[in-house]
């Protein structure tokens, strides 16, 4: 049988899993993906953790201990999530060692409610780095206006960063500038640049979802013919900018000091429109030095019927610019698309974070009843009542 994921890896694409749960860890499922499906990294986000922690049974023993201690819900969330990420880092350590620190990485995100607060984001990043205490960790920081200086400051501390929620080309250029500045400061601070890693997570399918909605509203034949083209074109032009920055003299000075480039990572790669090929955001975004983080369903789909046709990005820049010109000609304002997606991205993760907090609060209350701490349950009910009253 054809090993399609091996072919994808050989083409220069690092296959990462966009999911994590304690069930996946305890069952050995993550290690199996590493050994058998060429998975060399893991990404998480608040939505993934909210889903994982909804299965409270796998976290019962830890919840009981946390309830016995009477910890606050936010501390409990940090303890639960960093436990899983630390475990995942250990599972992925062979990939980290085998790639000299390039792959084998596991990402954990700062509290998304801090997306517009630079100093608090940096403090949270440092706290997560201390808690997980593994060299193959990535701290995810959103590419908001306040996130950009936080990225630089975090890298300057010698902490590896996954920059998330990138949608637009101009913001991506700012992210790469923040990365270079961060490494320059890290070097000045005496850090070993070869130990610092970074990826820039460029979201893909959400771009098509927003643009296609606008094209449907416009309704012309010209507009409808452009459906499903914006996201790939956007990512292809991002890779062009990546090539420009990481062939510069400024970058070469950092590379000579041992630095690894900040690889573009294609995120949100499951197709939202069932009319599109289920592996389109993998097949059309193949190029050396990239990462594609996929849900397990997409990994298995590519292993079954994905087509690796060599580099599908580098020769496509002019065609991608043509797509952007056509979108503008039919009335799609891409700058507004990007602004909407960034705002919605932060809001969605904030909502997932709140769902996570609420779920852990309920679980702590239930665990508190079982440990003879009825006050924990009462506090959970009081917190819920206070929240309901505040929203009235």
C-alpha cells in the first residue's frame, strides 16, 4: 500500500495532530499516531480542552484532589490542562530529539481573555512554561495587536512560541517581524537560539467560510465561480512572504547563531463545506518547511486518498494574486474579511474558555461533594448564581 503520509512528509510537510485528550494519552492513541502515521507534533486550543474535559470520568481522580484542596477553578484548569500537555510532550519527545528540536512539539494556549493585554499575556506564557517544564513545549499567543509585542517579549525570554489566529498577509508580516525581534533580543539576553522554536499558525478553512458566504450573497456567476479559492490563495501568498523574510540578511545573521526559522503552520484544515474535497487544505498547501496540523479524521483521510503532487505552493503566486484581484472585482473586501475573522477567532476561543471554566467548576463541585467538602459545591452554585445575576 502507498504510504501517503510518508510521501507528504518527504515533500517537506510536518504532520501535526490538532487534538488532545487524556483518553488519547492513556490509551496510547497519540503514541500510535506518532509511530504509525508520521505525526510529529500536537496542537491544542480552548475548544479542544473544553471537549476533552467534558468527559469528566477520565479526570475524576485529579478533580477529587483539586476539590479536596479547595482550589479556584482557574488554577484547576491550569493543573488539568498542563498535566495533559506535559504528558503529550513526553510522548512526542522521540520526535523532538530525532529532529534536533524542530518537531515533536506540543502547544498550549494562553488564556484567550488576555488577547488584548500584552503584559498579562507574557506573564501567562511564562507561567505555563514553568508549569509544563518541557523543552518541546510551544506557548500559543494570538496574533492580535497586543499579542505582537507579547510574542517578541516571550521569545526574548527563551520561550518557544506558536503564534495563532493569523488570517491576513499584513498581520503575518508583523508576526515574522515580532519573531525576528524576539530572537535578536533572546540572543542579546544570552539564550541559546538553537533551543528556541516557533511556528506561525495561518488559519485556512475559516477564510473560505467567510468569503464564500459573501460570494453567495453577491450571487453573480463570477462571484460563485470564486468559491473555495480564497483560503488556498491566501496561504500561498503567505508562503511567498515567508520565503522573502527567511532569505534576508537579517535572518541569516540569526541562522548563523543557531536559530531555526519560524515555519508557517496551516491550521483549521478540515473542510467546512462538504462540496469540497476533504483533504483540499493539505493537497493544495504542500511546500518544504511547512507544518499542517490536522484533526485525526483528516490525517486518516489523507492516508487513504491524499495526493502528494510535489510543491503546490511555490509556482502558484501569480494565480493566487489573480484570485485576490477577482475577489476585489466582484466586491469582496478582503481587509474586512480578515478583521472579522480575527475578532471572531478571539471571541470563539473566549467562549470555549468560558465553557471550559464552567465545566470544571461543575466537576469540582461534584467532586467536592464526594470528598466531604460540601462548601465546594455550595461555592460552585454561588458562583453560578452570581454570574446569572450579573448577566441579567
